[in-house]
C-alpha cells in the first residue's frame, strides 16, 4: 500500500513528483483503441487483498465494486446462490456468530454507503462560490487535448514543434491574434512563466495541505482523458503519429483554464477556494474503514462465486484420472486457451471421438513483431508484458485493400461536399439499403482473415545474424525454433503419440462499426489475430533440423506427422487453413476429411452461441443458424457481433481428461498441462505467469465493467463518438470512456476466475512462490486457486497463503441428454453437466 | 386525390399512439409497430407518387378542418402537396424506414427501447405535418412536435448530465426559431387580412398587391422566417447546437441531426419562397447568411477531431450552400442537394464507429508523418489565429450565452426580491383588479385602456423572466410560468373586439396543467425533500410515473398541440393589432421564455444524474 500511506500530504507540504506519480498510479490504464488490452481495472489496488481493494476503491473513488445488495438477495431467492454454499461461506467467515450474520446477510436493511471522498473538495466551487467550474473548463480542455492528440480525423492538425503540449500551446498563443483564454492573466502566465503546479494551485486554492486532494478531484473529474494522457506519456509508441505530452502538462493547462474561467466569471475578482472543515482525513488515499455492509457484500460475493465453483469442482473430482488410450488417432489440435474456444473443442471431439485437442496461450510460445507487406509499422503479436526481439515480415500478399469513399476528407470540404452530396449521397442511400437487407463484407469491417494474406510468405527462418531491422532479428535461428517448439510441446504434455496431422489453430474476430474491435481478437497476441503465430510455430515444427534437435531431446515426432496452421474466426465461426499445399498426398486426404469435421463443429458452435442472441432463431438447423451468426460480423446495426469473453469464470490447467466429458458452457479457459512431464513445476510457472495476468485481466475487466458500467465501464456504446481515433466519448463534449461498453458485459456474471490446476499442492505452492507478481494474484485473492491431486483427485483450496482440503457440497452431476435441445431453449447460464 | 393526403399525416400519428400502449419490454411488438407504420407509409406514398405522376404532377391542396372560428379569425388545418413535399416525404420516409429497421437490432436490450421508438414515430408524425402543411398554422403544429421530440431524443440518456444539458440548449435555440415563426404568422395575418395558405402565396399578383404598400413589413416577415429557418438548420449564429445534439443513440443522431430535422429550415425557405423571392434585399440576406455559414462551418469542420462533430459541421456548410441556391432561385437544385446531403450524412454518421478500423488500417499502410499545415500560403499569425478560432468553433457556443442568456439572467437576478408570498401577495390581487376592469372597461378612460395591454404584457414578461432565472424553488417557478399565461390573456383582453370568453379556450389547458403539475411537484417534494433548481436531480430515476405526468403538464402549459392552449396561443396573437408591435414582441417573448422555463423545470427536477444514487451514476463529464 505504498502509494496510499506515508505520502507527505499529511505533513501539509506538497510534493509535486509524488502526487503526479500517485495520480498516474490510480488513473485508468487503457491504451488507445487500436492497442486495447484487457487488464485489471483496479490494477492500482492490486497490492492489497481483493475485498480491501474494493472497499478502498469504492470509498475513495466512488466506484461500485459489487452487485447491489438487492440483486444478491434476489439471486439467492431465485436459487442462483445456493443456500448451502451461503451457509458454508458465513460459517467459514463468522464461525459461531452464524445465526446473527445469516440474518444480517439475508434480510437486514442497510443504509446506503456514505459519499466517496473524490470530488468533495472541488465541490466547494459550486457550494461556496456558486460557479460550475467543470462546465466552464471541460469542453474546451477536451477539445484542445483531442485536437493535439488526434491521429487522423481532423483535416488541419495541431501546429506542434514536437517538444510537448505546453510548448505547442505557447507557440500558438504567442503567434496568434486570438487566444484559447478569455482573459489576459492566464495567457500571460502561460507565456511568461514556467508555471509550476504549486504556483498555480496557490492562486486557486492557497492552502497547501489541500493541493493533493484538489489535483485528485480535478483529474478524476475526467479520468478518461487524464488516463489516456498518462498512458501516452508512458508509451509514446502507442500512437502511430507521435505526440509528446505529460500528465504534468495537462494539469498545468487545466489549472490555467480554471484561473481563466474564474477571472471571466467573476469580473469583480474572486477568492481562492473556500472550504468548510469536514471530518474527513486530510489524505484522500487513507484507508477506508470497514463496515458491516462491506462484510455482508463480501459474503454475498463469495457465496455467488462458490455457488458456481462448487458444482464444477464436484464434477471435476468425478472425472477419471487417466484418459482412455485412443487407438488410431485421427488428428490432434492445438487451440488457444480462450473461453470462446471451449465449446468449439467440445464439438470437434464429439464429432470425432478419435481426435485430441490441447489448449495453450494463442501465441503458441512464439513471440515476435509482425510486419504485413507494405505495413509502415510493426504489430506485436504476443502477450503484453513480453518484449520480443524478433521480427516476422510478410511478402507476396495478394489481398487488395479497398478504399471507402465515405471516409474521404473531401466530403467535408465545401465544394468537395457539394459534389459528394449530389453524387455519392445517392449511392449512400443504396449502400444503406443493401447493408440493412443483405449485410456483406466491406472496407468498413475488421476481419481476422485480413491480418495476413492467406497465400503470402513469411520470413520465419533467420538467414544470418546480420539480418536485422530496427534492432530486431528477422526470423528465428534453428536453435531458437527448437527451444520454442520444445517448450510448447512440453508445457501441454504433447511429447509422444503424435497423430499424422496436428492442427495449430489461432483465433481472431471480425466485426463492423465497432471501435472496440481490438478487444475481440486474441488476448495472448496483444489483441490481434493469432494466424501468423500459428503458421510460424507450424513451420518450426515441420522444419527437419528442428525435428532432429527435438528428437535428441526426447520428443520424437514421426516423419509422416505434419503440422498445419489455421485461424478460427470466433465471430463468424469460420476457419482458414494455411500452407495446405505442403501436405503429403496421404495427409491431404486426411485433411479433407478433418476439414469437414471442423466445418460441422463450427456450425454446431454457432448454434450453441446463438442461444444468447435473442434476435437469432436458435431453433433452425445448425447451418441456417450459422448463416445468421455470420451476418452479425458485417452488419452495421449489430452492436454485439459476438459476446466475446462474457460469462468467463474458470481456467482449468491440466489434462483434457479433467474436462473432456464435461459441459462447461463456454465459461472456461482451458490450458493443457501434464503433471507427469513437469515434476518440479517449471512449465507450470510459465503457464501461470501468463495465465494469471491474461485470464485474470480479462476476468476482472469484465467483472468491474459489469458491476460499475458507468464509472469503470464505457456505458452503452450506442451514443459513442470516436475521438481522434484514440478513444470514444459520449456526444461532443464528453470525457473519454475507458473500460468495456455495456453491450459486451451485460450477460456476464461477475465472479472472479477460479484456476484449477492438476498437480500436487506442494509443487503448486512452491511454483507460485517463485515470482512475486504471480504470487500477488493468488495471495491477494484476485484469482481463486484450487488444486486437484492428479492421483487421488482430492481438492485443495488456496486460502491464506496455503492449501487446505476442500470437500464439495454438491453431490450430484446431471447428464446433458440433448445439448442441441438446450441450445434451442435456454438463454441463461447453464450449470455444469456431464456429457454422455 | 387531395383527400388521400390526410392518410399520410394520420398514419404515423396512429402508429405513435399504438406504440404508447405497448408494454415496455416487448421489443418485438414495439419495433414491429414502428416498422409497419413507416413501411406502410413508404409503400403507400410510393403508390401515391405514381398516381400523382400519372395525373401530371398537379399541386394538391386540402383544407382539412376548422379548429376554431371566431369573427374573421379562423384557425384551420390545411395541407399542400407539390414537388417540394414529394421530395421531403420520400427522403423522410425512406430514411426513417431504414433507421427504424437498423434500430430494431441496434437498440436491442437498451433501457428506453420503447421510449426511443415512440419518440421517433412522434417525430415522424411531426415531420409529415410540417412537410404536408398548407399554411403557417399547420406547419407550426408540426414544428412544435419536432422541437419537443428533438429535446426528448437528445436527452434520451436522461441519467447523464451532458445529454440533458445539451437537450435544454438545443431546445432553447429552437424556441428562438419559434419566435420568428410566431411573429411571421402574426404579421402575415395583418398583411393579408386573412389566414393565407402557401398555395395562395403562389399567386404572384396577390402577393405583390399586398407587398406594394407594405414593403417594410414584407421584408420583416421574410427576415422572421429566416430566423426560424436559420435556427432549425443550424446556420449562423446558431450553428454550434448541431454537434451538441448528437448525444442520443447513433441512429437517432443520424436521422435527425444528419438529415431530416436539420433540413427543415431549408423546407421553410422553399415553402415561403414565393412570398419573398421578389424582394431582392431578402434574397441577398439569405444568400449572404448561407455564404457566411458555409465558409465558417467548413473552416470549423477542418479542425474537428471528433467524427460526429466533423460530419455535423460539414453538413452545416452544405446547408449554407443550399440556402444560397434557394436565394438564387435554383429550387430544383436545392431539392437534389438536400436529398443527397441527407443520405450522405445519415450514412456517414451510421458508419462513423467504423472510422477507427478503417483509418487506423489506412494509417498502418500509408502513414507519412503529417505536415502541420493550416491554410497554405497565409502568414503564420493568420494561420494560427484561424486554427484556434476553428478549434473554438468561432466562439459560437459562447455567443448565445454572452449576448442572450446571460443578460437575461442578470435581469432576472434583479428580481430576487420576489419571494413566493410576495408573488402571491402582489400579483394575485393585481390580477383580480385587472380582471374587474376587463368586464368594466367603460369605467376607465380610453387613454388608460390603450396602454393597459402593454403594461400587463410587461408584467407577464417580468414574471416569466423571474421564472426563467429562478435558481431555487421549483414550485414557485412553475407557478410563475403558469401565471404568465394568465397575464398575457389579460393583456390581450383589453384589445377591442375581444371577448374574454375566448381566453377560456386559451387558459383552460394551462389551468388544468398548472394544477396537476403543481401537485406533481408537491408530491415529489414530500417524497424526496430537496427539488431546488440549482442542479439536476434526476428524479425520473425513481419516479418515472410522476415524471411522465409532469411532462404532459409541461406540454399542455407550453401550448403544445395536445391542449386547447395551442389554438388559444395563436388566437391571442390574432388579436394583437397591426400597430401593437411592442405588445406583439412582449407576448411572443413571454411565450418563448415560458416554454423554456417550463422545460427547464422538467429537466432540472426529473432529468440528469440521480442526485441520491451517486454510486450508480456516470461521471458528470461523460
């Protein structure tokens, strides 16, 4: 809790650097739209325990951090929160005070929580001075910021010398007949002085002990723009058209605008902020005291989560500890761990009982930057925290990019607009008509298949150590390939019994009219489709020299086995295979048969997904439903092309035998792992190091965007207006809206993710202790962790930094007799079922 | 054939009424009702167009009903159909149909699904009323519907601050336009000594004959029409409302502010063109206004970094050009331009979220560091100044505040001494006294009766000003607004040939609405305590029913065409005589401000973030 205590604010003196640092720590961390990566929305509080973090975040910043009390109670009455689980939670938290707390939890009324601290100081402008400072300052501030950071919407760009925001403003103000300021004083301050934050605050607030609180109030009145500025300050490369800016500059300019607004508003002069003494602590970040209501909410949240976990754990416990040995395997498939792939794998396995599927993060262990042909920049295609040293370039792409005249800047010119509206205008009417009655692909849409040309070539093998570009090595050496191939295969336990064909299936998404498109692609590829990675790892695994090295290390891949890269589009449920021409005639024959299975599985998958789409008729046969699902990706009017990670709640790290016979309702990430290959937890550490931030980040972003869609989410996307290509805002004068829009999270159930690991508890404990960042996720309860002993199938819950035995309360597991029937009739969350 | 016209007016109205009866959550039936209504409208209109074409494109006129007749005063609904109407109906029906189909999926699961479709249908009814209108009165009826539905759609997300604030802002600009229309109606009435129809205006000789002796009045009427058209079509100096209206769901922004609503000013100009086309001065003014707007708006469009604002200003610039085309007499070109611009901007707005995918991709493949250039060869100082002005939208948004609302507020603040009881204590006895003299007019000398209307209308103006600027007590504000109507009625009653009973028609709606509205506020105050007007309370969050009833009261009390007050308002104007410019001005001023004041009460008390649910509300800035 370093940032929350011991800051110098208590002593009354103002430390600018410390306060700026604290602000950056607490502001939203969402990058510009094109680089959208899921992360824990309350990342600033991750160093404390989940419920403490929630309490503090709520009391300080006014976030809602759980469902409403009434909502929990109605879930309880509806049976979604199991009474036995609730009792178990209360008992384990309150022991002998069970009756008392049960009453409090289930029926006692509670007064609403007191007002958050944020905003309380600056509210005095309105209360004491009768001036609404925010309405006077925000619209102009946002407008200027957006003009400065704009990536290509405006036709005229902000005149800038590249030396920073304030410098650009000085250049403008100094050489202009007009001014952004209404009065003379603020302009003079900007032009003639260095403008330290403290000096400006002295004019506005005077009392130095209030400065920190004032700045928090000010910046959290528009967390969207402030967060964006601090992200761009930290990673300037996130903008293709670079802009230099810092949070300090934003604050200085905002303070100047405030002084100016007050000068203009009070012609006769004004006094610094008048404050009334309140009982609040002087440090806005001080610990928020715990109340009974906090405890009640925590009990409800635990009860909601365990009502879901418990039947799942009970079901897992009942699974056979060894998978039946498959005789002649038809094929094997490697998929992303993504929860959206969970059902796809189930359908493939049910259509072909002789196949095997595996899950692993969708960058398949190959980390690099990708440069498409003619691309002016590199895209990172591996998890966010990794800093790749390799570059893969594409050549021979035959796809053509089409232009969309409706985005032509000329349509905004006076005369250009005159011509456009009399010509193109009528064509727009036809296009609108077409898209509404017969949606089809257009340059407007984002399509996963366009990430890489299907028939293009990639520079996968490094030719010489000198073959470098901008500090990156082009391609991998044979040794580097072998290393990655070995890591991948060992981590998922696929080191023997290879089928003749092994598919490596990355995934991506397609959608139209969706500024959040990057949030739909593969999270393990930094929000991009996984097609290049799939092809690259396959090329490595098919490389004869690599195979030789692998054989030397004990992984013998038969000569006839071939690896095939593919891309699964999770929105359209379509698949594309790469490099099919290099297959042997026999394998090509097999591939044709397998491709037909994939096609059928995709249609079934589309049908399963359609049960959540109220406007799609799930009763139709799978092929018909599939057509309707495909249309969603290209329909302008469809704000939910797919439901993405909504309802995610589980991550199973273990052999497929644990989950192959279970229906998990697309709620589980699945990471293959064989404890037998990994007695000392080496591969487990790699898996958890990636799974905790990726799955945890996704899960918690959905969690918080759901429980507070207004402050931690982006609200409804329907009124969104694209600002400078970097973010969305409501209307014309609004703040940026980080987080997920309501259309993405509305069907989500806010439960923290439970990671189930098939390994011995000692090994797991020793593994997660090795790395403090990973440890924090579990020890601070941002993720729940349960271990299944692979031999006895006993369960152990990770609690208070150790493993304690867990005995499930659920005693039966229903069998899903007819899944297709369920898909046709049920739209809500389904319980775990055994598959027959 | 003309009799068919009424179908096209009543069909959307019927759809609207049906939609009101449907349950909130029944998306399928709500959207189907809208879809069938507008679909039938579009199809029926297609057939009608064919029939009309076969008949040789005649101009059709239909005098529908006499709503009220007293002496030489006649309030009637009148319809007209010619190629202007044909174009507007076709574009309107097509786009509304498309956007409704679009919204069926787009709005799925949105809170307010029903509200959205009902409001769009009501808007569509108003739109048809305007474009089919055959006289000013009919047009004004539809015009009011457009105003209120725009308000409701901009404030669709009523739990957030900015949509509500901007809805009030746009509504107030619309009210300025309404003044123009009201005064134009009044002057035309006196110019022609009867309620003229647009069809009559096409009679060249008839218009010239009246204009000859009253050139000045003619110009004044045209300018008033221009004010109304400029306000509605976001021309200078009103332009800044258009981007701010884009607060609702994208399809509603696309259809209203991209296409239909914003081109209604153009329609008004086209419709009234036969009246002013021979006045060279007026043509020049319209042309110059269009020119100035198109230059300024296209400069502003160049620096917009938000996609919807950029489209909005580009559209305003085109409408400026359309104004020039109309002023120059190229009506057909203007109609083609209108249709093209409407389609183009609607589509651009609908696909605006795609701009990220598209431009980022373009940039990825074609990026060249941008040269920071503005304006080409001009000297740096000028270039920078132009850029800064353009970013600040030429201060247009501040302009209305600085020169209109703020002075009014300052004036109103001088009236702070008026407390609730003082208002009752002073103005009620005074009113009774005035009423006594109305019935006993002969007891007063003629000179006094002559000035009394002005005095009383001044009192009305003072009351309404107070009501508009009151920052505290909601109930008193309401009372003041209602009393304004009574004083206006009293003022007009002193005119000759006036029977006070005519005022009953006018005041009946106001009185009932006044009482019910007062009870709503009283009940709310009991339930919630604080309902002061110095901030938004958002009480519709917990009391949607009271909010709805109060909204109806507001509509009645503002003379919205659901109560007899609407006809009464026009009637009052008809009784203001030709020479009473002061009275006409004060009365129209009071009408406009009373509407604003009442909408302000509604917005402050019922809309905005719910003050008591801090944890569930969005940031004020979002």
